[in-house]
C-alpha cells in the first residue's frame, strides 16, 4: 500500500501540498482506512507525507532549504561511498558499475529510463561501498529528493551534464583514486542541486 501511494506522489498524481483524502483513496483502492493509515505512517517516516494535527495528512512540500539540506547530506554520504568503492571494490564490481553507466549513456533520450538507471547506478555504488547504515539513510533521503528530481532532469542540458559528471566519476573509480572519486561525486550533487533549484 505504501508503495502504491509513493508512486502516486512521484508521478504527481498527489501533488506537493495536497491534502490526502483518506475516504476517497480507500474507496478507489477498495480497502479500509486502517491499512491506508498504516501506509501514511510509513510515508510520513520517509518524509513524503506530513501529518498535521486535526487536519490530516498532506503530501510534503520541500522548501528550497529542505532540498539544499537533502542534497548536502547526499553529497557527503555518496562522496564517502565513492571513495570507499574506488579503494576497495573488486574489478568485477567496477565492471558492473561500468555496464550500468553504459546503459545510462544509451538512455540519454528517454527521461524515465535515464532517471531509473541513474538511481540504480547510485544505489549499486552504495551497495558496493558496503555500509548498510549509509545505504539506508541515503535511500530515505533519495525519496525526498525524488519529489523534485524529475523536474531537474527535464531542465535543458541536465541529463547530458549528469552524464559528463558520471564519466569523470567512472574515470576516478577506474584509477582507484578515492579522493578524486569523492570530489567528482560532490560536484555531481552540486550540479544536481543547481538544476533542481
């Protein structure tokens, strides 16, 4: 249930700031309000829903500061992960990341596929960095980021710029240069924030 609502939020079928009409949604989905309320609690814990006392649940509206804060934390966490992967990942793991990057290159003209592959690339890099706590925190932060992400990828030139940033990251990983990989990832998030703002 939470996943169905999450997808509605990402697809803007439930827009930022919109009140969640529990009766209407429960009726549409053919369920009682109890599982719906449980799903809303899950989404509230992820930051996608804001619960307002005596007013109900609303789709979270992320302010420019919220977005900047999320990107800042993602930059720190994913730069640290990139450093770890450059230093410790196996050649096979780097080849796997390289294959994901090639798929991303091929999807440049398909925004939805590009978006999905970009997320898969970042999550795989985090998995290879082998810190489940960092991965969990990043996954939660990325859910909030996705409220604005589709907009940023549609900005003129952003997908191509994101690919250039990925290429420099891949070169740093291939060179096993942890500090350069971390720097590339920070620059990637700076570019992403600029496009999302």
